[in-house]
C-alpha cells in the first residue's frame, strides 16, 4: 500500500492528538512542541482506551485512564501498568499533507 493522507499539517494543534483512521487502522497524530509530527496506534495496550484522548508531554503520550506514558518515537511504554508497545508509523510530509502507510510499522 502507498501512503495515505491522514490530515493536513495545518489541522494539527501543538500537543493535541488528532484521531484518524486510515484503511481501518486507528492512530493518533501528534505534533509535539519541537514541531515533529508522530503517528502512534490509538489503542492503549493496557485497556480499551483511545490514546488520542491522552496528554502529550515532550515526546510522550500519556493514557488518561491509568497514566501509562508511551514514547511517540518508539511506541514503548515508559511506565506501568502498560507493558506492551503501541505501533508507531512512518510519517511523510508533502506540502500540507501528512502521509502515512498504515501497513508499515516503524522499526525501532
Ligand atoms: S487503559 Fe491505558 S494505562 Fe490503563
């Protein structure tokens, strides 16, 4: 599959996750304070919670339910109770378009 348009760069607010679905794959798109754009699976690995409803701090995304923080770079949980990583995706920027192939999980 080729990369699909997830959203516009101009739609993203700093540190405010945007939930999108690409070909049935839910993910949270995050523009962090450094201006970097990340795509991380939307489902917390601890429970059935949308990570797009969580809180961004630096390059991490915190699940609001029980406080596990996930690295936006690797998807790895940085604290319990979650212990399984969330997939992260390669993001390409083309003009104002945020492009992601939902079938390709970033190797970290
Ligand atoms: S559901 Fe996310 S930390 Fe518990």
